C-alpha cells in the first residue's frame, strides 16, 4: 500500500492502490466529514460495500463522484 503524506487530522492516508477505503480514509480522500460521506452513500451517490459489520467505500466511485462535481470558481 502506498502512503501519500499525513492528513490534517494526522491520520495517514493510503490512496493510490487501495480499492476499498474505510469511512475515515474515504472521507479524507474527498475532503469531507464522515457524516457527509455516509449521507452520500445513503443517497447512492458513492458506492459502499459491507464486509460483515464493517462498511467500505469503493475508491472508483469516490473518484467518479469527485469528477462529477462542478469546478470551483
């Protein structure tokens, strides 16, 4: 797993190779909070999968969501 620095909240962020991200890492990847991320999953704007009791976010769907956002002005 490749590491790409430290996030503002001091969690190490794994990005380039991971296919599934934990809620914390997925939220860091998008630059939003976990509550907002879970709301996006509930609205089916990003894809989440369950593995037992845990939830993971599909990195490809996070990238698609990011690319669908209008550019900042």
